[in-house]
């Protein structure tokens, strides 16, 4: 763990791994867990989500239980979210976007549990997620457009006509290619920084409110600390949902923009001719 990462971790409330490391600093187990703290909690989230999904879906019934009802409602909402932007073709991407949303939301929320830690408050986690989306978008572009069509998409899909058209394309294509490539590269940066900044900020705010509530013990001669962090828990719940939704929505839009599109005029002419 780097010094900057250690300083960032000290601003957040200590989690169970940090407490174990402080209690047993010479133990190889606690040292290992402390070094891989973020992957540990990321794996814990995966395990929890997998177990819950398996237990709810393994005995699917015609008359659904409350757990099955909740799971079906989440899947239906995510499917409407994706297809509402991309149309019927978006259903093929619902599993990827749905998994992304549930995983990010779970990582955001686990940090609100005492003793736990939000993996998304680490820039390493959010950059990895953003790079995953970036690779998936580029893979989708190559698969749907073909290598030549993919390069043409990045070049702005020029349609030169005549000598002047070709001359204009020769000038505009290099600029379009550079600008589009730079735009594609900045997308994962914006995704990762936005998610990291919001989750890290809310975790730090809650930790500082906890410390302030404990400090009130001496000031007010109170037998217990003041729960100053409670209002910010509600704010953190809202922020966690919004950030997972924003990350997923932007991922949907990035995929949609990479897919081949047919001009609306052609569709209207076809419908009129029919």
C-alpha cells in the first residue's frame, strides 16, 4: 500500500481488516489482508451477491416468494432501463449492465455497514471497472461494425462525394480520428473519477462525523457519543444508488453510440413505401 493510499484510508472509519492489523501487526495473515484490503472486500461483495442470487433463484416458483419477487423486479427494471435507451437490441446487453449496476451498488453500500469498507472508495477499483467498460465497448464496436467499420466510426464515417469531398475528407478524417480516440480514452477516466470521488467523499464525511460525535463526550459530558453521522447515512444511501445508476447509464450510452445506426429518414421512407 502506498503512502497516499494509507493517508486516504486513515481518513475513513477503520474496518475490521484495519482493526485486526493494528491488533496483530506481526501476523502474516493480517498483514496479507491489510495489503489486499480492497480486493478482499471486493471478493466479499461478489460472494454475498452470488449467494443471495443463488438462494433466491435456485427454487424459482410459479407463485414467486418475496425474494423472487424482489429479484424479478430488479431484473425487469434493469431491462427496461437498457431497452429504453437502446431499444429491443439492448436486451442483449442487459446482463452486462445489470451485473455492473448490482456489483457497484453493493460495493457502495457495504461501506455503510460498521466494520466494512467500500471498495469503490479506492481509485484502483473504479479505474478497473471503467477499463472493463472501455474494453467491452471497443469489443462491441469491432464485433458489430467489423474492423473497417470500427475505424470508419472513429474517423467520423466520412462519405466523400466528388473531388472536393475527397479533399475535405483527407483533411477532416485525421482530426476526427484523433479527437474520437481521445474522447474514447477520456470516458473511463471520467467514469472512474466520478464514482471514486463521490464514494470516498461520503465515507470520509461519515467517519469525521463519527469522530465529532465521540469528541462531544468530553464537551457535553455525555455518557455516549452523539450520532451525528445518521443524517449523512441517508445521504450516502441516496448517493450510492445514484452513482451506481449514473455509471451504468453512461455505460449503456457508450455501448449504444458504438452500435451501427440507420438514418431515421430511411426508416420513414420504408414505412411510407410499405
